[in-house]
C-alpha cells in the first residue's frame, strides 16, 4: 500500500509540474512522495541481503534517471533525487557499521556537495532519511512523534510553503508500519516501485515533447 501511495503521489506531483504548474493541488499531493521514499531507503538497508547490490541499484537508478530528470525539471546542472538518497544511504551505512571516521567523512561530503553542487532536495532529503533511520532503532508511539516533530521542524525552515504538506506523510507511514502495510510479497509491485522513478519521468518527457510538436505544427 505504501509503495503505491509513494508512486501515485510522485506521478501526480510531476504531472502538476509539467502540465498544471499553476495548480497547487498537484504539488500538495506530491509532497507525500519524498518522505515515503526516504522511509523506504532505510527499510531497504535494513532488509537487503547484499548491501553492495543495493548501492549499485540505487546508483544505476541515479544515472538512468539523470537525463529524463534534467529535461523534466529543465535543470541541466541539477542531480536527481536518487543522488540524494545515495548520499543518505552512505551516511546511514557508515553509522550502522559504527565507523566514526566514515560517518564524519560522508556527512562532511554531503554538506560540501550541498554547497557547491545542486541536487534535488539537497540536505533536506538526507536529513529526513536520517530521521527515519534513527526512528527505526526505537519502537513506540513516542519515537514516532519525535520523528514527526523532527521532520516537521526542518520542513518549516524550508522556504517553500508547499513543502509543509510533506508532514502529512508521517502519520501515513507510521500507520502503515503499525498495520504491516509497508512490505509486500508482490514482485510486480516491488519491480514497479524500483523502476517507477526513471520510467514515469521518461514517459512524461515523451508526452510533453509530443504535445509541444503538435502545437508547432
């Protein structure tokens, strides 16, 4: 259920960006996607049987998505959100293996990169993913509330008021977690989720190009 919500909200968000830029309702619904995807980055790390393959899959997704993302967002020099999650994963893994030097190095790298290189959500995406990691170490309603508060504070510091609606994703995530609606046995849903990001932005790019050509002729 949660994977489907993430995919649908992301699709609606990107449809709104390209075809209905003046309609905030698309962007509001789309705010659910990033926190849910960040949550699944942590879940993937916790349940993967091969961390190297997990890193590789995410890195491949980052590379495959870059050109469609740049076309979609019209930002040729900005990296897509998979790069953000890749940084998040590197930091969390260094924390998980209790390597302080690696942890300090990856956090410093993420900060430096966020200053000199543009990537989707920048350190906000890394921060939200870290919150979900620390929440995963502690079970209970109080920790869910602390995580929600932590995510809410960083979003309130964000300059875009539309981003505030991302906080709605937090109770949805924790409800799904409490009622065993996070993981699925369906290979179709899992594969759809893994390839949805590069696939749907590529399709939107194609549709946009076709519509643009039709207006020219």
